C-alpha cells in the first residue's frame, strides 16, 4: 500500500482528456502536489491509504477552472459604474478611479479578495494583467492559487511606473523574483496596440523571448479598434504583429472580437491563441467574437471573466453558460459551442492558451492536483442527464464545495482554508470608502 | 404599540416604486399576509412589536422576483438534450419524453421541485403553462408560492386531455376550483397560433372573458413562425389576433422575438404585454427579442426563465444578468437595458404583465408581503457601489437568504420551511430514471 495525501472518492470524474472521458463513479489519489492515480474507488483503495479522504458521492469532480483573463484587483471597483458608453465609462469613471486610488494596498487586498471569490467558484488558475502585479503575485501565493500574471505596459505613466522602460524593468523583476515559485508564473503584457508604441511592443517581445515567457495583450476588443490601429500603424493589426515577430506559440490575446478571416488564418498558422470574454463583451456592447470560426480554424481558445468592473463577478460557471448561449444566439445555430466545447475552453484549452497544460487543465496521473468538487444534492441540480450540460447550463459558482490547488486543500465544504475572508472583505470595504470619497470630489 | 408578525430591519430596501426609491437602512413590518409599514428601523420599532424579527444588516431587501414564464414540471427534463437544432430537440427528445412520461406524478413532483428551486433563488411568483396544471397548482399551494397558471391548449391530444374541448373544460375546472385560493391564479393558455385552430383560440378567449381572467400564449418565438402563421391564417399574426378580439389589457405573450414595428405598435395601442426569455432564446438560437423597442413603445415587459429543458435552471438573477447583457450586445449600445430597467422587469413590471400588480412587485403598505432578502457578506458581493448593479450583475440565486410569500416565511437562512426538499429531489430522481429508461427504448 502507498500513502496518498488526499483521496477523493465516489464522484462523477470528468477527466477532460482527448476523449472527454467521464468515470461515472471514480476516485483520484493525490500525493504531494500531484495526481498520483485515477480509477474506480475500489482500484484506488486497493493501492492507496489516504491521510485525508473526501467523499465525492453525488458530486462532480473536474479540473479546477482556468480564468484566462482577469484584472483581479478591480474587485475594488466592482459595479462602480455600469450601463454607460465605453468612453464615458473609461474616461469618467474607471481611469479616474484608478488614477486616484490604485496603490499597493488596493492591489494586494483587491487581488486577495479576487482569489477568495475565484476559489469559492471553482477557479484554480487565473491569468492577470494590472498595476502593482507583485502585490497580486503575493496575494495568489498566499491564497495558494496558480496564476500567470504581468504588469500592464503602455506609453503613459501608471500609478506604479512612470515610463515604459520602468514597466519593462518591473516585469523583469517579476520574472526573476517568482522564477522558482510553484504557483506564480509571469507573462509580458503590453496593454494593447493602440496604447503601446511599436518600440514598447518590440521591447516587450524581446524581454519575453529572453526569458522564454509568453506575451499577451488586449486585441481588437471594440468596433473602432481595427480602424484606430490601421490609422496609427499604417497596416492591419495582425500584419503589424507578424512584422515585429509576435506571431508564435507563446503569444495570446484577450477578446479578439473584431478578428476577421485573415487574422484568424494568421493566428491559426502561427499557433497564436485567444481568450474569449463574452460577459464583458456583452456588458460593454463590444460585439461578439467569432469564436466558432476561430475553433474551426484550429485556434486554441480559452475563457475569461475580465475584471469585476465589466462583468461584475469572477464566476467562470456563469461565464461558461454565457459563452455557450451567446455564440448560439449570435450565429442563430444551437449546435455551435456545445457544453463540451465550452468546458474544454475553461479547463484543458485554457491551460493550453496560458502555456500551463503540462501542469493543469485535465485529470491524469502526473498532472498537478488542481481539482474542483461540485455538489449535486440541490434542487437546481436535480436531476442530471449529462455532466457537461449540468456544469455549463445549470451549475453556478456557489455549487463548488471543495477545491485543491497544487495538492493543497484550499477550500473544504465552502470554507476557505488559506484566506482570512472576513479580513479581506473588511479591507476592501475600507478601500471602497476611499474610492467613493475620491469620486465625489 | 401594534403587533407585527414579522419585522425585517436594517437592510438596504429597494421599494421598486415609481421613483425607484432605496432606503439605505430600512425596515418593513408585516402583519398577516401584508406589508403594514415601511420606514427606518427606528420608525418601525416605535410603532410595532415584532413576534419574529429578521436581521437585515448587510443585506438587500427587495420584492420577491416574478418569473413570468415557466414550465415548472420540466425540472424533470432538465438537461435531457442540449446543443441541438430546435426541431431535432423538440421532435426527437422533448415531445417523446413528454408523451412517454408526463403524468400527474411527474407534474406534481416536478412542480414542487421547481418551487423549491425558485424560492431558493428569490422568486415568489411564477406564471406557468404545462400539462396537468392542477398538480402544479397543488404543488404551489403546498409550497406557499404565488402563481398564475393554465393548462396548455392545442389541437392535438396531450397526456392529460384528448381534445381541445377537454382542455377548455379542464381550464374552467381550474378557474372554479382555485377561485378562492390566496396564491393560485388561473390564466387561459392556448399554446401558440401555429398549434391552435382559430376556433380553439376564440373559445379560449371566450372562456377567459367569461371569468375575467387573462389569456397568454407563446408568440413569434422563432424565425420561421411569422411565415408559418401567415401561411396558415392568411394574414399577419397580430392582425389575426386583433380580428378575433385578443388585443386587450388581459392579453400577454411569451417570447415575442419576431415582433416587428407594426406588432409593437398594435400591442402598445391595446395595452398587451410581453414576457422576455433571453436565456431560452439564446440556448435555442431563436433570435433576440426587440426589447428596447418594446419598452420605448410603452409595452410592459416581464422576464421569465422558460422551462428547465431550455435554460437549464430557474434562477431569475442569472436571467436578469443575461437580459441586460444580451440587449446591450445585440444593439451594440451599453446604455440600453440598465440594471434598473431589468430589475423592474423582474418585479413590479412582471407583476403588471401578470395582472397581479395590485398584490405584489413593489414594497409599500397594503401590498402582499412577498419579499426576498439577499446577503451581501460574501467575496463576490464585496464591495457594493450600487444596489441595482449588484442585484443584476453580481448576485446569483444562491445569495438569497430568506423569503416571505403572502406574509409567510417560506425560507430562512436558506432552509426551506414549506417543502421537504429531500423528498422532492428523491421523487424527481426516481422519475428521471423512468424518463431515461423510456428514452433508451
């Protein structure tokens, strides 16, 4: 008999492997930070003695969800302004609120609260872009959450850095500082083509290449953006990115709403990836990303909530539901974006987009133990005919009961084990009072 | 001092009156089945001694939500088939499943489970159309839920009635049987113009007029429906309805996705009303209802989840979120369908659509005490800048803590007080096993 640190037993287990295998009554043994074995409860019990046993009967067990686009600290601005024109929203609410309020304290506590919200709704990995990202890294590290994160880079000063050069140096500091952390990974993140000079974009790519880390950026999010980029750079966005050497397998973009067939072909040919953010795109009336065409072209597409000011939560189960429904509605075809397709976007394919699929996104021996257990004994989850359908169309984040990340139990029976959630809420409430005062001026 | 049966004190209270008043720190006194007084906690405490006190500090108190279109018993078919073409879904899954399985037992337990799900997510009134509606009425009565319901009427036999005449007689029985019930109200419900003969439609209206009850029907839900109706009746749907005397203030329709300017003008001129079902319309790829144009024309629009086979839950908070986002996305305008507009659709305006606004939908003395209390001390609801924004964009059904209907406490601290939820789930699970066996044949 071998020792297992944790055995989860009796759940419907969705492996998210290439065959979309489901074990109707399965068990997973966790040793250290990794999945050691997957099988029937009897098989696992024959092989392992469990230090900690988690009962999965009448539950779904799936890989922890991958939220591939967040601005975590923006929990502090959740719902600060809604139902406004994009430029009004940005110029008169979000940018002033950020300029007056974002500091390391807001970045840390806002990110820690985001980690609490994400764990509570089954997310185990997030990809973040914001200001003072070292604070977000600290929060994720303390919460025990896996992440890929980078400091936002643009031509103008931020509350953290005065120049693009400072932003790049801060990013390099992040890369070096967190190099050996088991959970925190760093990505170089120029904000967007319309906010970054060609020089900054090239320097960002050079930095990423020097350390072998990915590059990610907001891309063609709004209807006006292709025209603005064409005007600024004298060519199409994707043609420009190809010229400056961006199009490779370590490049991915957020949104991609206005990617046309030529963009899609270029991305597919070069192995570039896209993160879809349906709820944010809908709330800001940005348009509908051509996700079906991207998938048909073979582009790997992940799923993200975007920040709390444009969603206004970080619930990936609701995001999956919306992703499936929006594409069906926009294409007038109920067969596109099946529940299976969407769940893969939020797990194994999200992990591929972030370059973390050797670690997470599916359940098999050798993978890191990032797992979410969903309880089914509730009216709105009764009965169940299909595990995929249930997870995408019926479950919401509050149905997640227990979460492991990197083999560590971070939530059990909805109790967070790594975060003092009352302190995090208290600190963010105090920060929000400061934000309100700053906006009343 | 007067006696109050219940005092809820300390919450942010959203009155949903004409001015969208919010009491930042309010209290509500309930006497018998009604709201007796609304004011500050101090005002209420000066006037009332409470038999039962409910602490609303750090909570939102709002009128219970009105789900204006359900097929409650279809909880038994939740997720039975998804991601299929509409006719494939209907002909090969839903219709056979119904023909083989719907009986009084399924109707009763499916409806009772739906009541449990709805109360757990803050809905206090629902408008139902299905088969064996007397069973749904029994379930609602026992659950203590308010409802408006009717037997589905069409030209072909149902598991309950063999002929349209039988359907009308069954509906009349419902009207008479439940006439004095404080919670159960009856509506005459021809299924749709394409499934009912002109004779059945006229007889249905005559029955409704004889008893002064409303009439409701599915209407222009799918892209093909206007053409089918034109072909069948030799004129436009709304012109036909006008000819046979349907267009009055006691007529409302579900969906209305393909209503054009002429339909909207006719509905507005005659005081007819519409129920919007965004999640079902998206999942079945039906199209996007022209809700902004309906609202501009002055039509009262309610909100509904539709049945569990096309959603796949009854969570009105998620439905509100989707309603706001879908309209912004479809019109490429983030200012349409504000959080306020949507919350009114799900409360006071929903009540107007159903003809129950003299009883419910807003909080003021004299109204029936149908109330939902939402707890805010959670990461995904921290911080709060706007009550409306929070309820529409951040809250989900699981955040509802306590619910009163008609003055009766039906849920407290998420514990259902009127329904044996384990028995309801157990019975529906057994019915679902029967459904699965019937579909395997």
